[in-house]
C-alpha cells in the first residue's frame, strides 16, 4: 500500500512539476543520515561533482547535462553541479553524484559508486531514456533513485531539468514517519 501511495505521490509531483512526458521513478532509497541539507556539504569549491556515464540525447555533452541540473526545492541556495571525469573521485573530493544513463542492467548504486572507468550503457531508445542517479561518498552509495522518461524530444533540456529535479526531490523527500 505504501508503495502504491508513493508512486501516486510521485506521479502527482511530476504533473505539478510540468513533466508532460510519461515518467516513472522507482528504486528510491537513502541511508538514514542523508537529508536534503547534505547537498550543501557534498560540494567542493565548484559545486557537486557529477560523474556521467552515457547520455540521454545523442548531441548532449557531459557539461551541458551537469549544468542543466537544478537542485530540488528546499535545498540550500547556491547548490550547483558540474561535470567531472569518470573515476576522478579516487584522487580528489570524496562526494559526487553519479548519473548512469541507459544502464545495460538494472539500477545498481553499489556498482556505480565503485566505478573508476566508463560504465557499459545500452543504446538510447528512440523515444526516451533512463538514468540511475547515485550520491556517493568515496566508493559507497549514500542515496539513489532510478528515472525512466518514456517519451522525450532530442535536446529538450527543459524537460530533462524538470525530470532530474523531480527525481532528486523524490530521493531526498522527508517522510513524516522517518526517524532520521
């Protein structure tokens, strides 16, 4: 029952966020200590590093994708994101967000946080994309969620921005029953 209610809440949130395209969010989880406030502390001097595997659009660059991320409502002002090379966490800042577009298997935050080389991705479907988003501290996942956009227009960064912001909101949504 809770799962059905969660899916209905997410569907309602997507409608309010202006996501016209059919979008599905699933496999959302976070460790008990993780909250929306942690986005501020995940930043280094430039913002939150974003490691990107694959892409939702054929012509997208990793920089374009990271620059288009909007922090969810309720997060601290000034939270920004920037693209970083795959595996750079091994020599630098411990925190990062990993975006694995069109994974070739099921969502796997555990594997995505341990990667130090490019992940295997499936061919982008003609009409949409999927992405597993994981927040990692070094090689351990702290929070994650999976998003499927079933219908998307090539290069529509506005809908991409809205969909990712909605996924981030779902990942960090506070449940009144949480004892976090």
